C-alpha cells in the first residue's frame, strides 16, 4: 500500500479518533465513540463560462494515486481514511505528484449508505438472469467503495433559427392490370422558424473511469441539493480527478443541447420522415459548475476480467454490466430451440397422426 505522510485528518472532539462522513446521518461521525460533528453548509453558485475558463490550483491537502491493476486514477484527500482503488479494490496504488487544475465548486454529499447501495446492487444483479450463480453468492457489501465522480454541469440560454423539409406518409390505391395495390407515398412540406430555449443541469462526466453512457445510467442527481465544496464531505471517501478539459466538456454539453433543440423543433410538427433540418443556434449566458457527484462503485474481477457496476449515492439507482454464465445461456438456447421444434412438429405432423 502506498504511504501517505503528513496526513491531516478530522479528529473527534470526544476521543481524538479519525472521523468519517456518515451518509445516513449527513454528519461527520466517529466510528469509536459515536461522536458527531455537523458540516457547515454554504450556498452553491455557478461560474461564468467565458470569463472563468482559466484553471487554478488544486486545493492543498489532496494527493493523486494511480492503480497499476486497472489504470484508475483517483484523488485521495488527506482527510480520507482509505488508500485503495475504488474500482477494483487493489491496495498497491502508486502515489503521484499533485496536478494543477480547478478545485471543485460544489459537492453533492452521499445520502445512501453502503448497506443501502449493497441492497440496490443485489436487486440489480438479481434481474440479470444470465449472471453466474457463483457471482451472486459471493456478492459482498465490502466490495462497495464510495467515490466522488467529477462532472461539469452547464446552463445556457439559446436562440435557434431553422429551416427544413419534412414528409407525411399516405397511401393510394393503384391498379396494375387486373390487380389493385395500396402504394405508400410521401407528401413533402417545408418548415422554418425560430426557437428560444433555456437549459440547466446539463451534466457531463469529466473523469476517466466512468464514461458518459454510465453517467446517463445514474442520472438524474438532485443537483439543487448540492453544497459549496467542503473537504469534510470527503472524509472516508475518495474523489476522482477530472481529466477532460472544460472546453471539451462544454462541446459535449452543446451536443446534448443541440439534440434537445432539434427534438423540440420536430415536436411542433406532424411528420413521418425528415428530408433535412438545418439548425443554427446562438448560445449565451453560459454558466458552469465543477461538481463532485457521489457514486458507490463495486469493482470485482471475474474470469480474469474486471467488471464494475455503479450506484447513485443519492437515489440508489444502479447501472453497469455483469458477466454472462455460458451454461445458463446454452441451456436457455437449447430449451428455446426445443420448444420451437415441438411447435413445428405439432403444426406440420399432428394432422397425420
């Protein structure tokens, strides 16, 4: 295990032991004497995108570690009480130099406990009919690690103009020789106009170990409950450092907003086909917030391959992938083919008996 010297921790005022953040109580808690300490709450704010794109320094007291087992990179606060990879559980993580960059603006504290996350994970895994039985039996609550995932949350006002060609299908009856047929045709029409729309809470994953598809599986987070960033919330947890630039994340957010604008425009019309739709959008009053989102990560190794699934640390919503049991899949395929074979036999040969 990597050594962490000069560690500053939050001491319990009652017994002097290291305190950790308790998601169930929403306070710092002492695991020895039961003492608690309230974390001061502050108002969460947004920053202007265009005027604050320069990156500052990471807050003192945080150290970056890299896992040689799965390649995960996490920032572990000196308040943290664990030094192991939350993605695969490896303890041989390597300490790296701290990197320059923005420190978080806000944080959404955990409110789902490890036990509650475990229950959600068990429920999720139970629905995976083809997951190996051995995996389900060996599923343990200790495999769940709490980690704060970095994300950029964008807000913007937009003004769009558009023009396009849409089509509505209809049928006509045509005669060819002695036969008549129903033939599909399309009535095309042109559209144009403008659309103003405001966006808020466009959440873009900014880490390396969770992609946007996985983040979408965890959404939504109750962003209105976020607090101004305070390191006390990280006591007992780890936090992954962002590795996507603000500009890159804004580009991803624009794609999300562009898709939404396009859908909003098309929803105004009755159509069956889109010939083309050209949209030109101006973005203004662009705001952003660098936030840490709570995620319970269950990383495990099965048949020499790393697997993980995630649980939203606020709602308990689970997402991820599970390995398939080859015997279960083969048995199901054989059973289905057997049923199909019986039905075919009954259909073709029952009348001959």
